[in-house]
């Protein structure tokens, strides 16, 4: 069970290593995780993504690799926690609200690229 | 060779106002004439537009409702969003649900009495069936930067975060080659948008969540700021007034059968028609009062205008839209053709 989900720092390290394994002088630019300080990443996909990064870096004509992580569902629902703190810093009162956030879908990153290998399962599968 | 025709408002500026994405209007009759299916036609049109785009497909023989419950002829039956010529396969397009007429639906949604009275036999479309969505997002389609919301009446570019409001009456004017009003929404429209009616598969809500006399916004004086500084393309006040008068003449009572939006209240007040003041909830009053619509103002006796007199003064008597200018649709849209 320990390996069912990967620690966020381990996920990031693994992705960089997938590049460094073949090209010590190249790096991987990862965007979209900046707002996360603590998270567990799905292990099942972690291995496949490592594999995809390695495959991409070894592709002829590819000079650099970038990874962008965006929400698969472009409207995400979030809980908003409005906390009232007392003098001692303890939460004395709270109001819970909800906010939906709209995000771009992948077309915004792909521009006119036509060589797209979509390996995502249909929504609802993992 | 067949031709697929559509209307386009290009991303850029109209007067001093920003149009944040390309806006496309398609008549289902033109799709039939092209020989394509509706989905293929929308895909074909999207492939012609490199920038972000919102797409509305209309059945001009069908009917729909405004958010405050006014029934009008001409309905959006499909919406899409595209970017870089592509429509997202999961979230890029949605069909509106056709509603079946029944005494039960009229009983649940009293504003639909207009259906039999004014538009008997016509097909009705508002929003999509939530069961047809991949996942329960709101009534939105998104592809890349383009987001087409609330059943194709609010469109935006998610990267620039600029938005434009396209209430259904304005879109119908575009389809009918009439005249539109372009301006900033302002506080009155911001409040008015919240004065909805209860609808199953509605333009904004999939369930009958907010009834006439209530406010969906429910946030007091903040309601006037929610959609205040947004460019909008709307019908002229005269066209809006005609639609509201038709509803009033079909027996609709503001606050009871149809929403208590500032526009509806203004028409009813000046024509001396019944308004269900007691059914308008305190939360709705709070928002109306914040933009100068008090219960006292509605109760003050004044000279009743005829419909013709009101229509002549509609620009003056219906509030809403800041710094507007009128524009003929023929000067606003480009008619485009694709050879099929």
C-alpha cells in the first residue's frame, strides 16, 4: 500500500531523473504544481509519466521537454474556508463556502501541434 | 457545391469595448442547407477560426426563455467553444434539451403559460440535460482559452480573463439582422441577472432552484458589483420592452410568474400592471433597493402609459447598460461562407 501514491517531492524528483538518466546537461521544466506544498500523487500514472518523459527526451528532433499539469475537468469545485482566529491563533469560528473555478483545457498548450498521442483514459477511469 | 454560412463577431474591439473572443452564430437551417450534420458543421466552422471562439447554433422556429422568464421565439439548440481550430472532445460542445409540453411542467413553471398562449406548438429549448454531460460542470463548454457559459450567454477568454455578456434577446437580434445595444453591463444588469425563474434544464440552473420573486445571487448590495464592468451586446430597450409587454399581456405577473428584474418591474410599473410585491423576497428587495428600486417607488401612483407611449420612451424608462451605443447588426457581424 505504501506505493499506491507517490509523495509530491518524489514525483518531481522522478521526473527530473527520467531526463538526467540520459542527458545530464538537460533539465525538465514542470509547470502547474507550484501551488502544492503537500500532496500524494497517483502511483499508477507516475510510472507511466516517467516513461513518457523518458520516451519524449529520447525522441529524435526533441531538444527539451516541458511538463504542464492542468485540471482534466476544466471546472473544479473548491471549498472555501473562512476562518476566524482568536488571540491565541485558534480557530474560533468558520464559514464554509464553495467556489467553482474555470480552467483552460489542453488546447491552450498544444497550439498547432498535430502529433498528439492521447494516452488518457476516458473520464471516470484511472 | 454546398455552402455553410455563419455570422462572426471577431475578437478585438467594438467601439471602446473589448470582444474577448470570436463569437459565432449559426442558423440550423444553414446547416441543413450545407448537407452537414450539426456536429460536423460546428467542427468545420471551428477549424476556420484560429483564436478562441464561442459558438451558438439556433433554431429560429423554436422558442426559449430569458433568465427572468420572458418567452421569445428563436432558441439556442447547441453551444460549443473552440481554440486553435479545435473543439475539446470532452468539454467542448453541448446540446440544449428539448422540453416536452405538459400541464405538469406549466404547473411547476408558471411562466410557461406563455408557451400555449403565445407560441403554441413550437419546440422549447433552454439549457442542457445534465445527464448528457461528461461530468456535472455548470452549463459550460470549454476548449483551450475559450469558455462559453450559461448556455451560450456569457463568453470569456480564460487567459485574459476578459468576458462578454450576450443575453439571448441580443443574440436573437443578431440572428434577425436587427439592431443591438453595446455597452457595459452596470449595476442594474448585474442585479437583474439574479432575478431568475425556476426551470428544469434552465439556461443557468439544471434544477428548479430559484423561483420568481427570489434572487439567485442572494448577496445584498454586493449583487450590483458581480457583473458590473463587463461589455455586453443586448437587444435595444424597445425590443426588450416589446418582449416583456407580450409576456404581461399573456397574463404574467412579475414576482409571481416571471422574475422581478429591474427591466420587468419598470415595464409593469409604467403600464400600471399587477406586480406581486408581497411575493418578492426580502433578499431580492435588498438587491433591488441597492440600485434604486424600492417597494415604495413601485407603490407610488402615477400616470399609466399606453404600450405605444412606453415603447417610444423605452430607452429612458428601462434602466441598465452603461455608456451604450446602438449598432445595426449588419455593421457588427461579418457573414462568412465555407464551401463544402
